[in-house]
């Protein structure tokens, strides 16, 4: 089995202009989306070795709520705030572990859709609170699954 990169887009957040962009908080719906994503991944047996999150409040809080299902603490990673790309995704996915493993990253659009495309060739529309799974084998990637928030709620 190859390493897996799981991408979770932050949940629904307060509207733009409510406060500084980096400080925008999750709405109640966003909190529910985050918890549903974590519960669904856990129900599918997808427990990450490590979770990296953007330092922006809405992403960090999404990671914290999702990680309740795994019992692990997310690690802030500045590159996830903006401009996250496939090269950085491969670095995070490689981690310190050898062989198989799963890494979850929590961040933003349009970065995540572009990363999925660059790694797999697939065109993905990452919804707020949605998840994409990518199997990595060397420099090649394969899209395993793309799940929308409503599907994650049903699974979890």
C-alpha cells in the first residue's frame, strides 16, 4: 500500500468582512461539517498519523473539531495558509515515516483543488467541509475519493 494524503477543506466560516480574513471563525454549520468529516474518516478506518493545519482560525478550528474523532492534536503549518502546492503536499505526505501511512491536511481553496489536479490529473471541486483522498506512489498520485459534506454526514 502507498502513502495517502487526505485533504479537508475548512468548514463554513463567517462572511468576508466580518473580521480580518485570518481571524474568521467557523459558523455552527462549519463546526458540524468539521466534526462530521472526522467522524466519517474514523468510521472508514482512515486515521491519520499526523494532521497539519493552516494557522487561519477557520482551518485550525476545523482541524481541532475533526481531530476529536482521532484523539490527536493538529500541527500548524504556515504554508497551508495560502499558496499550498503539490510539492509541499508531497513533503508533508512523506513525513518522517517509511512506507505506508496517512496524512491529513486542513486548509483552503483554491489551493486544494489545484493540488489534487497536479497530483492526479483529476478536476476536483472541494466544497467547504469536503474531503479528498489521494494515494501517492512515488511521484504519481491517484484520486481515491472525493466526498462532499452531506456524504460525510451520512458516513459518520
